[in-house]
């Protein structure tokens, strides 16, 4: 989940002028990174070999 402090930090790093689309894209990226970090901390990951097996299925 995105916090106010993360939102403020991202806005402060933007140039003086920016589009809403740029801001939304950045916030989505930050939220996905935060979610991924949380999943990693909670052990909600798959092994590299499991990932390789999943990728092989895509090309069958």
C-alpha cells in the first residue's frame, strides 16, 4: 500500500511541471515495487527452477 510519505517523496522528486499520467505511472511503479518487497519479506516467492518450468510451459 502506498503511504502519504511515499507520495510526498515521489512528488518532490518530480520536475516543476509534469503530467498527471507521469505521476500515475510513477505511483503505480512504486506501489508494485512495495508490494513485491512485501511479498519477498513474507516468503511469497517461487524458486528460480519453478520459474524456469513456468516459462517453459508458455512456449509449449
